C-alpha cells in the first residue's frame, strides 16, 4: 500500500510539474524571448538579414525622444509625488489638522477611480473647454485656455493620481511609529521640526524608497495620461507601432519590441536595486512597550495657518473632480456643453433611457439622428464594454487566486522545488505590463504556435481568452505575495490534528487551511478585480473589436462627443461611467478595508449598534429577544 501511495503521489507531481512547465515556458518565457529576438531578425529591402537595423534607426530617429520623455516624466514624478504624497500623510496622520477625517476622505478619492476614468475626468475639468478653465476665463480673459496640455498636464494629472500608494503604505508606516521615541527626543530638547526630520522621517525611509521605485516605474510605463492628454511617451508609441505595418513605416514591430525591451531593462534594474536595499535591512530601535502615535500640534501660528490652507487647497484639487463629475452626470448635454450647472437641466438620461434628436441642416432639411442621446445602461457599446470588462476581470482575478493558493500550498511543503515555483510566478514582476501584452499579441497571432495546438488566440473572439491569460499572468506576483503571507498564519498543529483524525491532504486543505486563508484570498480577488475592471493599458495593446473593454469605451466617448449630431451626450455618459466605476471600486474597498478589515471585537460592536438602532425603530425587538434567548 505504501508503494502505491508513493507511485500515485509521484505521478501527480510529475503531471503537475509538466503542466506548469508548459504554462511557464509557453505563456511567460518564450513569448517574451520571441520579442527580444525579433529585434535582430529584421531584413532589408533585398531580403537580407540586418540585425543592427533597428539599433541604427533608434540612434538616428525619434525613438530616443520617446525614451527621454518617459525618463523625464518618471524623474519629475518621483519628486512631485513624494512631496505631495508625504505631505498628505503628515497632514492627516502626524500633525493635528482640523477636519483631518474629511481631508483624508478627499485625498483617498484616487483609490476609487483611476486610469482612463481619472484622466478623462481631469480633462473634463481642466481642458480648454473644461468646467474650471471655462470658469476661470470669465475672470482671467488673458489666461491661456490650452494650459492643460502636454508634459505639464500629464505631470499634474499623474502627480495626484499616484499618491494613493502613499495614502495606503506610508500611512500605515507612520501610524506604526512608536510615540515613545518622539517623546524621548522632545525630552532631550529637540524641537518639533527636529523630531520630524531626525526621528520620524528616517523611520519612513524604507517605505519611501519602495514608493519611489514604484512611482518611477509608473511614470516610465505611463499609458493612459500620455495617450489621452497627448505626450510622446514609450507605452503609447509601442501600442501605435503594434497596430502599424511595414506598408506604413519601417519595421514597426521590431521598433515596438526594442522599446519594450528598454522598458524591461529599466524595470529589472530598479527592482534589483529595491531588492538589494530591502535585504540590507533598515530597522529602528523602539521601546518594549510601544505606544500609539499622538498627533502633534503645530506651535508656530503662521505655519499652522499655512498648513491648513495648503491642506484644504489639496482637498479641493482631489475632491472637485469627483463632486463635479457626479453633479454633471445628472445634467443634460446642453448644460454639459456650456459647462454650467443648470437647475432646470437635471436628468437621469446619462444613466438610463434613449431618444432621437432632430436637427436642421444648413440647407434647411430636417433630419433625425436615431438614438443620438442614450444612457449608460441603454447604450449598446457601453453595456458591451462593461460586460466584457466584468467577465475578463472576474475570470482573471479568480484564476490568479486559484493558481496562487495551490502554489502556496506546494511551496510550504516543498522548500527547494517550491522556491523555483515561487520565482517563476514572480517572473512577470521583472517585465513591464506592456512588454508581456505586446509579446502575447505578436507571438499568439499565428496558427503555427505549438503551445496553442494550431489555434490563433488573437483572432476573433479568441482574443478574450488571450486577454484573460495576460490579465492573470500580470496579477500573479501580487496575488502570490499577499496569499503567501496569509499561509504563515496557519497553525501547523491544526493540520497535525486533522491528520491524526484520519483526514487526507485534500480534505485537510479544504476543511482546515482554506477557511483560515479565505479572507485574504477574497481580499486579493477583490483588489485584482478592482484594478482590472478599470484597466486600460493592456486592453489598448490587445485592441480588437471583439474585446473592447469598459475603459476603452470611456476613452472613445471623448473622441466622438457630439460628432455629426451623433452621440450627443457622450460627455454626460462618460461622467456617469466614471461614477459607476467609483461606486464599484468604493464598494469593493469598503468590503476589503471596511467590513473585512475589522477584527472580531469591532464586528461584535457594530452588531450591537445595529441591534440598538433597530430597537429604537421598533423593528428589532423580536430578533434581539430571540438572540438573547439563544445566548
């Protein structure tokens, strides 16, 4: 019996290892290597191989400018995001600023909408015909209406969009500071700003360094803001070249591959530096009895006033887009076109309903534009994009969770082979998202790929399956890191007890381990779904009429707004779509960090408050009495 058990176990491991190797090499490594080799397989007009043609083109053409522009954006973004992001956290968590809870809510609005929805929202406000620009021109007629364009507009938008990481990670870091160290420094005669500079900020340096690397990579790989606002960066150029052909320009695919490899090189170098920095270890000695950080009052009255002014100006920058987009989502297309809130123009047409529009041509002919005005839930393209994004996001987020749960279970049982499995799943972190997606688009756009058994995954509706694979691969590293952390909370004695009671490995996992890690797994699923649902970069790379995602539909609304009396309320429906994304993201974040983030004491306290409220309303007496009887 022991031999059979060994043989069956060995067979399962062998099949599983072979299947994983097939997935890793076929859907991770080889497509990216194909992109690398395509750079050196270019042929000249005579049909002869010219391995250095793309390199020469890069040195002599405009491709260097795209790399320089992306580097310029990344460097500037590191400075602006760190300054703004750190100040946000200090204002809401370290200093005693009036209305800190309200300020924090405003600063965290970028968590519920981002990407293309955030960029189009900022354009709605700050563009030459935007709400705030139109308003300011009334009082400052000499102001340049095109001020929000190019590099400055991209930097402005991404600065405020990228501080969400500071509000999540740096906020946790500053809240974990031991207040005893602050008190000790003050007792030794250190002033308020000396304590901040020499005690508080050094504690935050490891987190700030990680955020700096993340911000640099974000700026380097920027896609939504440069492509929508208009800025020559690497990612938009890769997507443009991917859709071009040799009839239009010289070897576009190889040029796109070269730009992708350049991005990958920068990403690998930065992640290597980050890993080296983290391994060195940065620790701060604290007292054995750690005390909670107490907010510090700003002693200088002038500085205190300036800090409050600065805090509320930033609050307006963050919250105005959300408030105005919500309001204008209930205005008709006439009010939106005039960029004025009209009390008589309230409508729900941007959400639901449709009607035709009659207009008179310059020749006096009356024509009718069918369904020129349609709501979010009545427009076929918008509904289709929402449906596709929901399907892709759900499938990819669920698949990533299943893969990492099985992988983590194996990693904790097999140290040596498990390490190889872990590094394989972290491999996508070494490459920019655009490189992975571009590699998939080129490599699997063929019927001769052995890994797909002759099926062209980019053709027709197959592209949806290819996008699910790409979505899943990109989210595997994050899912693995988060899920692996939850496995450390499992007590080995529980597994031993289950085995002693005769439970097999599968039953033990399903009945003992899975319930313990399920909250973390659901949180990972929710966060991945949240990101993928509003994702634009990958879907733009896979651009196909068979898989137009929600973010791509939102972007197209700005391009077809009121064109030839068609799609008249595109701007209003765009506002409604942004509100929809805010609602979905807000619910998910509340479930993860609100209800899901409570401990058992907080949950019981919330339950008591609900019961007390029901008793006051006369609705919960019976239920309360029954619960008391049960207790």
